[in-house]
C-alpha cells in the first residue's frame, strides 16, 4: 500500500513540475512578444533588410542593417583611426540609424539615404574600392571587425534610443545641443574633449577677400550694409557660448548667430576669431563640425591613450547606456 502511494505521489509531483514548466514557457513566450518602448523587433532579426537611397547612383538598394553600418563607418570615420574609436563610431552610427528608422525613415522615401546632410554618409563597395585602392581589404577587415564586435549594440537614455550626433573635431569642448539644434537633450551636454592634438581640424583658418566677405554677408542680410573699408568697426563678436563658440555676431546694421555665419561662409566651425588684413578677412577656427555629441578626433585620441569604446561613448553621451 505504502509503496503504491509513493509511486502515485512521484507521478503527481512530476506532472505538476511539467505543468509549471509549461506555464513558465508560455509566460516568457508572451513577454518576448511584448513591444519594448520602441519597437525594436528588427534588431533581433538579422535578416531584416532596409531600403537605402543612393544619391550618387540615383537608385535604392536593399541591405542588412549591419552591412549598412559597415558602409557608414567606412564613410564617416577614417579607417586609419584606432579600433576602439571605430567601434564607438559603429555604435553611434547604429543608434543614429535605428532612431531614424523608428521615427519613420528618411525624406527620400526610403528607410535611409547615403547623404550626410540628411542621414549618414554611406559609400558602396565599389566606391570604397576606389577610395581605398590597395588598402581596401585591410581597411574593410578593420571596419567590419569594429561593426561585428559591437553587433546590435545601441545607446539609450531612459529606455529610448538617443540622438547620437557626432562631428569630426570639437576643438577642445563639445557643445550643448540647444546651442546648435532645437532640443536640449540631457545626454548631449558640452564636455571637455582633450586628446584632439593629432587632428588636422583642431585649428585651421579660412581666408576670403574683404570684398567677397562683404558681398556674401550683404547678400544674406541686406540690412547689414557692410563696407569693405569699414569692417573693423562694423563687425564685432557680441557673445560666445561657454564652450567658446560664437553665439551672436554684429554684422554692420544686422546681427547673426555664429551658426548662421558658419553656414553662409562654409566655415569649419562656429568657434572662431576674426582677423582683418588690408585685403582679407581671416577666420581662425577651432574644430570641424557642429560640435554636438561625439568628437571623432577626441574619440581617436582617447582610444590612442587606451580608452575602450564604451568609455569613449559614455564620455561624449552624458548618462547614456549601451545595450543590445
Ligand atoms: Zn536621408
């Protein structure tokens, strides 16, 4: 009798265990189907293709996200940069692309496009072969390694993908996002960017004739009424942001932002001083680009001093975390 009960008890216990395991499986299967804050399903579906509009070839192609990221990193950062800087770029570029995709894609009617002024720069394999020549295989292997080793990793703040902006060189300090763009993002704060010494963009200058300067400014702001002979008294930097970039500048009877003048004269950055010679106007600039987010030159400098890509990313994207 007792023996029989034990057997029954054992069978009942096993059945109960099986039932519990089944319930647990069902629970997790349902949970996996729940949408995260942003629907990121395609991150875990490597076969998911995206459509990319190629501006130079005037056509669209379909390719895998990670394959696309290789072409972006190859176009947005020199292949000669340190591996950890390339990895930081891969994560930033992936984050930027994912956020763009989840916000409805690009204005070209595709998911993304190959223009850096709209989405991110992207070169096709044929273009990379042309650009890199004999270094094609070596460079491609280096960049592919940076992308593969950070596969699916993206930057988040409060559970949302961040706007992972980046630029070539900051000149010493990056910029608060609201000083360049509309939104004040908590993770896009001005930070010190040391280690840019090796960059050709740390300091540079743009020279144009006094006449050309006057023509451009009066063309853009007719109320300025600049005169080539009176620039010393007519032009004055009125204010700078804490970073050093020009906030407002007086141009004769008109006033402009440093960013507007940078755009008009295609200056490398809005962090400049202005010098007039007898014949010319010379802008001495620091850095290259808008200055918001990660400085690529700074990332490379940090990598050269032994920093890993995660350290680089958390330096430039305040409070952001990396997850898959
Ligand atoms: Zn685009």
